[in-house]
């Protein structure tokens, strides 16, 4: 027990020091300023090449989504997630050791592979797992209650990408941990992969009329992803469509791709969303307090 208490203490002090250094000491490996810079870049593209020309530069819920962006990337880890995840990882490894007498769950060691191949493997494996988790967020009723926060967006813009409930961080990273650990990856490996997926995610939600031509069958894009946020789902796919996060290929392979027309002016949201809360605190407590 003392060991776990020390892990919690070290997690808080360690993450606080990390966050302080991120803000005070800009650098090429600094995620805080990459997030800020990529956000400004995609917002500028929205302003220069707007798809919905009547949408304001400071669109509906712009500041709310901006707060979600920094809360989900930094503040949530400071408040709770970093300490909880470190305890969970150590507890899981202790359990594996007590049951099977092994120190870790690495089944395939790929650290000897070329770096570029490790990057590609991490990217593809993680994206496919996340695509499946995303489908579960729509299919499992109690998970959908949390995912409604993301689908409460009524006007699409880059920062809508990171309007999501903190429970989604726990679900995604919990499911990702074991398969990536088994091939020798840590969740936070390879900044380049994180930055690429962040950029594509921002673009997917941006007010841009882009689909990347033939690459639309590989990468998710604004003209595809807006249909994922449609208030009305097609009868053939009542639980949702276009689940891809970075790659669209999974939706085309497994029959969940659906782009009937441009989608520029479709209504966004979800069925019976009229009473959904409008502020941060009410939204994040909504799935925990409402009676189903």
C-alpha cells in the first residue's frame, strides 16, 4: 500500500513539473505549444477557406470547446488521470506477476524494427483499436451517455475535435494499453504519431470543404466526418456511421461509410438533444446524474 501511495504522490508532483515545464520552456518536443500551434493553423484555414461561409469566426460554443481542449489534454491528467493510470498500470503488472510470474506482458518485441516501421505499426494498430472503441461508444447505452457530450456540438469547428467527456480518455486508453503493451509500446510513445492524429482530428471537425480526393478512402476528412455528427442517422445504420478517427479505410472495409451528399448544412447533434446541458460542468456530470 505504501508503494501505491508513493506512486500517487510522484504522479502528481511529476505531472505538475511536466506541465509547468511545457508552458515555461517551449521546444520542438513541447506538446502544449504543438497543440496551440496546430489549433491556430487549422482555425486560420477555416477563416481563409470556410465551407459554411455564414458561420462566424467565433462560432457557437467556441470558448467552451477551447476549454475542453486544454482540460482533456492537460488539466484532467493533473486533477486525476495521471495518478490513477499509474496506479492501474502498476496494479495490473503486479497482478500478472502474481498469477503468471512474468514481469511484463510484452509478447512481440519490436524495438529492433526500423523507427519508421515502429511508427507505422503503432499508428495503424492504435487507430484500428480506437475505431472499434468508437463503435462501442455508440452501441453500448451507458457509454453512449458519455459520448453524447461530443455529439452535442451544433456548429462544427476545429476545437469540436476535443469536446469529449473525460470518461472517454479512460475507456480509450484502458482498451489500448494491453495490446500496445504486448508489442512493447507505451501509450505515450512517439510524439510524431500523436501530432499527426491531432492535426487530422482538427481537420475532420473544421469548417472546410475537403475530402483529399482519392485519399478520402484512406484518411478521414471534413466532408466525411460531418455525417458522423448528423442528428439523423440512416435507417441502415441506426447506431452511427463514419466511425474513423484518423483513417477512413476501416469504415469502407466494414461497411459503415456513408456520405449521401455534401452535408454542408445538415443539422448536427443527436435525437432528443433539446434538453442537453450547455455548460461544461453540467455536461460532464450529465451522464453521472441523469436517471436512465
